C-alpha cells in the first residue's frame, strides 16, 4: 500500500511525503505522488511528529471522574481497587478502545500501558490501529508466596500479548514497591532481561513512599530497585516526584527512563514535581505521560506538555527552565530509547500528524512555543500510524459506538 501527502508545511516550507509499506519512503519539497498512491491534500496543514504517552492505565476511561478530590492512597483503597475488582476482560477492551480514540484525536500514536487484562488491552490496540507497549499489572500484596503463584499467569500473559502483532510490544508491569514483594520484583527483572522487554513501574510518587522505603529497606526507592537488578535501559519509572539527585544519577547511569505525569500529580496533590533540572543535569532519559484518566482526567498530551513546562518553570523559579522545543521532544518520546518516538525522516515508520495551521492557536509566533503553550489536542486534523489513516478531519471510525459501550459499562462498575 502506498500513500502520498501533498502540500503540507514542514519547517516553513511546503513538502510532499510518500509512504510505502508503512514507512516514509520520500519526504521533501520536490516529492510528488506516484501512480497508484492514495492521496491526502494537506494544504494549510502542518506536518509534525506524533506524541508518545509514556505512562497510562488506558482502560481507566471507565473510571473518569470517579473519586475526585481524594488523596492517592484513600482514592486507590476506597474507590479504584474495589471498582477494579468488578472488572471483566471485555470492560478493559472497551475502556482501552475509548482511550485509543481519545489519544488519536489528541495526537498520540503510541502509549505505554500498565493495567489488568493486558491481553484485552493488546486486542484493543490492534483494533484501534495505534501502537502500544502493554503490560498486565502485577500486585502480590508484598507476599512472595502469592507472587510465586502468580508467575505462570504473568508468563502466559506475556506470551499472548507478544502474539498481538508488530504494533504491540509486551512488557512487565509491577505496580509499585509498596504493592510488590522484593522477590517478585527481582524475578520480573530477570524475566525482563531474558526477554529484552520493558519493565514499567510507579516510583517515588509520594513522599510517604520514600520514607516507608527508607525505614524498611535502609535506602531510597531507586537504590532499592537497583539492588534487585531492576534498573536498566528498558526500565520505565513513572512519576519520580521525590527522586533525589543521587537517585537521578543512578537512574542515568543505568539508562532507565523517568516519566513525568504533572496533571495527575497536581490533581492528587503529591506535593511536588519531577525534579527536571536535576534529572537533565544527571543525563537521565525522560518521558511524559498522562497517567490514567481517573487521576488526570484526560489523555491530551498537548495539555500535558504545557503543564510539564509550566510546572517546571514554577518549581525552579526560572522561566528559562525546560524550553518549548525540549519539552516537545520529551512529549514525542525522543529523549528516551525505550519510549522510541518517531522522527520525520525517510526510513522511519510512517507515524505522523497533520495539524490545522489556520487555527488561532497556531497563527503566529514560534511554532514550538505555539504547540506547547497555546495549542490543545483539538488542533490535530489527521493522524497516521504505519501509513494507515486513523483520523481525517477529526473523524475516528466507530467513536460513537465505543463511547456508548464505555458509558454503560462505567455505570455498572461505579454505580
């Protein structure tokens, strides 16, 4: 299959782009369609790389607005975990389908997910057409015997997720150091290394988590994970609000990625932001994510990147902290090998966006600054993944049916 895009604006000039077999075959001002190409007239549209959502619980679209204005642990214990105990696999499928619609509409073409029933998450990703790194969350309640009993299920889930196809990457998803035993964490690290797949965990989201770890283990969370063999180039550490300089240097040395989630952290009032200046100084790989919608409450990475940049400037007291171009690169997954964002270049996967350049938010000023500080996901007109058009003129296939499915299922789960 071949596709040609004509008349798009890229870095101030009009370009053409051709796609063959899911990859960018040609890109530049002199590129013209060939006989047999499907055509997209992109006159007035801006060609940009897509967003990568580095930390999600996608099916939590089922729990949007459920338990707002609550502290993290109270929210988990009294609202989320009891509701999740009623989840059926088909609920997770439809909740993830709705998340994919929302992400496509706001310019995200790839996400890293940790949730229950990962096989159903993978099925939803395949049916939606986007990309994802998928894990089935593991919680053994700090009981190593219970954790050992869960191992066959973890391996079966991995194998089934791996069968989903080239747009789905299997991963391992231990929830956190306060819900997973050290024995299970060490075993998961071993499996991750053997299979060369990502490890995805919440880390240092609250100050209490850090103090509890220091009291129980005699060391801070990142050092604790490192002693278990967990930190490495495929490790994804979500939140990282309370990491100190020494931990960030250790994370950088191991090649792990820290994923900021400013909207969820502010909504849950965890008391700080990921210390970006120290992370950047240490050379740590950094990503950006929304978290689940029940703690955000949306999946718009344009909104997230603005909050990321502004919260860092506010926390540091320096308006020069985290310039727009760097914030965008992080949001696009280009500052983390494991997030592996897609650049606009020949030979790269044909994953890209076309934005409405005539919208007021993009009408003047520095393009990167407009995208970070002015634009929202509604400026996205077209989203393409692996050469397949997933949205054109803001229309996503089956969006209404998917939304109705989630409405009815959410009512059962939260009523």
